[in-house]
């Protein structure tokens, strides 16, 4: 941003809080970890504030009242403008809203949820009431299923791909894909044919466009590992 001369108000920057180590004070969503973790994140980012801070995963060890109150505190302190959740169930978010209503605290504005052409639940099944009542925003992550929906694994798994690296999420997805590879590949080839012949785009572009066309999706998290991958996606 500094090199390009982009002013702070023109971008929306978020950060996540949950776990950065194995020490008890480096984990979960205690008041201590949220405040210290956010301040450390701001120092690394060289920023005075972030626009959104995400609670990355639900913390069953910390009272939800403490989490909601701490998020309200950091917003009042000017360290963030909004707070959001990631990987929370609709019931957990509803409980947070109830606490915020009762204690008159600032409510979460969004949930970051796994969503793709092949993974449509829970986004399409669980959050309808929250969207209608609270205007909850939904941010889709893993839109290409760690590269599976680009079609690059149909023949074989490239050695330099994320699937061959030590990423737990990628490995979990690859295990699921491997077990049902024939079925997934049949669907991928049909989508690839539609993308290239009818829409004149790549399979990856079609899968991303399908997600952002959903009116309930506010944003889509791209996980490009190479510049050329980002170039292809951003041509949308």
C-alpha cells in the first residue's frame, strides 16, 4: 500500500484471532489473547486499526459473554471497526446476537464460511434467518477447494501443488476428493466444457463467478499461491 500510494480509507483490511502457538495465552478467544493478539497483528501490519477482526473458530472454553464484550471493547478503543466470526454454526452466531442484544454490545457483522460449487452447505442451509433478521454478511472461503475446482488434479497431482504440501485443510479436501475422484472428475469435466465452450472462460473463473453471483455472499477469499493464478481469477 505504501509503495503504491494507496490511502488507508480506500481498502478494507481484516485480521483473524484464534491460535498462533501452543502456549495457553496464544490460543482461543480469551480477553487477554484477543487484545494482545490484535495489537500484535496491528504491529506486524504497521496499522493503527483494522476494519474487521474475525473470531477464527468458536471457542468452547471461553464464556461467549467474554468474547462479545471484548470485541465490543476493541471497537470502542478504535482498534477495529467491526467484528465477525469464522467457522461458527448458525446457532452459535444466534447466541452471540442474543448476548449482544441483552448486554447492548456491538454485534458481529459477518461469518466466513466454506462455500464452493461442490460444498454448498451450510451457507445455503443454515444462515437464512440470520441474513434476514440481522443482515449477516457471508464471506466464502476455499472457493476452489484448494485447487481441485481448477481441474488441475484430474490427471495427476502436480508436485508443486498445495495438495502435496503440509496444509491440513488441503490434505483433508484431497482425501475426500481421492475417495470420490471418479465422480468429482465427471462433474469437473462437464463444468469445464460449459466454461470453455459456452462461456469462454476457465473452470476456475466459472466457479468463482458462480459464488459471487450469490446475493447472500459479500466477498470471496482467494487463496492463490502464485501470481499467475491471481491474474486469471481477477480477470472476472
